[in-house]
C-alpha cells in the first residue's frame, strides 16, 4: 500500500538541554560519553535498549577483539584499554590475555593477541556504573525519531519513549548509533553497506554443569586463524546458517532476520538435546546481530590499503583483528561530514570504504573513535573548524597514542 495520512501538527516540549548528546549506548557511545564528561561537558546518552554495550552486550558478541597488532605490540590505548579491563574486572570467560595484563615478555605477547572473552551482563552493569559516576545522564528505552536542523546545525533531536514525543537540545551531537541514524535524519550524506550481513544468532546455553557461549552463524576468528592469516581477505568464520543477507535499514527485514535467527537457534538447541538432555538456552540476543549497516560519507574516507600510514590529524591507532601486522592510524576527518557542523560520528558509522569497514566495526576501533569524538564534542561545536592540535594534545594527555611512530613499531617506521 502507498497510502499516506496527514497527521496534525503538535508541539513538542524540550525536556533536556546538554552540552553533548550521544546517540547510542554501544562501546562507541560509552567511550564518547565518558570522554566528553571527563572533559567538563554536561552529557546525555540516549539508548534505545535497556542496557549499555550494544552488540557487545545486548547482541552477546562478547569478544573484546585485539588492542595489538599480532606481533607483540599494543596499538590501542586510552579508553579502549580501560574498557577491556573493565569488562573483566570480576572475571573473564575465556582468552584471558595474561601476557599483556600480567606484564609478560615480548616473546610471550607475540604468541597471543591482546583480546578477551568477557561476560556481557557484568560488562553492561559496570559500564553503567562508570558513566553514572562521571555524571553522564542515561536515557534508556528511547528512540531518536527526528533531527531539527537550522543553518547546517542540529538544534534538537526529537525522541520518543514512555513519556511520549519530546525534544532534547545540545551544542554538539555524537552519532554512535551503529547505523548513522542521526546523520541520516539530519540530512548528512550516508552510504549503506553494499555486501549486507550474514545471519548470526549467538546465545548462551547451559550444559553438563556449566554455562557457555554458542557462536551460532558468523563468528569472529580465533587467535590461531588471525595469527596465521597472510592475506587481507575478510572471509567469514564459523558455520553458515543461511544464504540470505540483510541490510539493516528496513523494519520488516530486520524482523525477518530476528525470526530467522530464532528459528536457527531452536533448530540448534533441539539437535544438541538429542545427545545432551542437559543442554538448554540461558539467554538470547536482544538486538539483531548486524555488523555493518550504514555510515557517514565523511570529509575523508579511509581505505584498508592505508595500513601503516600516519596522518597529521590522527586521533588513535587500531590493529587488524583478522590479520597480524597492519596498523591503522585513524584521521579525524573520518568522523565528521560535509553538511552538519555540530555532528560527529564514532564506531561503526565512521567514514571508511566497505573493505575497511570490517576492520573498524569492532570494539577497539569503536572505543578509539568514541574517545576522540567525545573529546572533540566537549571542545567544539563545529568539527570542520576544530583545533586539531589542541584535540590531539588532549587525547595524548588521556593516554592515547595517536600515530604509528608513537606506538614505536620499528617495523613500520
């Protein structure tokens, strides 16, 4: 049907005025809110779910991928490392990086990536406690519906929750939604992921006296696979449970993806129970496990071929989680676009090519770009005119290493 209805105009009350509004409470949003608050900003974080962490917690993708290059060098620092340690404050579920956290020798670090499997529920609770301690206001169960734009600036976001439709305002806005939702609503140029997403439905199960994570469908690569990879192919790991791929910007399609995932989960559980009657599900994801959806078309679009290249505007470094060796220094211009002055992105919606997207969508990159975006948002409300030198100095004070030279990787200098 193509019928349209005309709704009556209504007034919307502004319920919150902040210095910085962060849209999305995943790892990028947590990092951005944390950085902005620590730099003196009044911060509101808007999250459509009911826990922080996004895919890492609500999506049960509970793998904190590497902060290193696979050759024994740490490349991501600052909040990226702080959150890894926070995720296992009480215990780790697997792949504990003792060689890194326990100050192991360089040879020991070459043998294992600086990564960990964490408990998503504990991580979400600890992240909430941390943000509240820093004065961040969190608005859960709230959908961002519209952006009000005047003279190339967002003045308000229209939100909806149990209190109805309301408006929130800020000087600066951080889009950490994972699908560039604020960018799209504000009229900033965006691009969808052309290859789309394979089906996955990770879940926790109980069997024979213990709880474990079932990585059903698409899975991140193991240490052995990563350390032995010699090419840049972004091959998918794990069993393929469907030939269908999903874009992630259509409500009916997302609903179908969730139903498809649930059906595969039930099939897996029933098959497991034939040989193990103790096998039962414990929890399932409460958001679709979509990795790459939509991103900003930024001032600069970074490509996978720019490995081991420094930028004068670099705001932090990440490794290649699928392969040992490459290091990427991310330029600030990948975080903002060409239209909306006071809007900056972080995490899965920064400006990168499709090939690079698979590298920057994971937790370390989300934390690195989130810290940079939040710091910038606390310092400026016009990102194309930001004082990049001052921003970089502030990030350095926060423990971030901005360039490949700074991480002292002699092989690349």
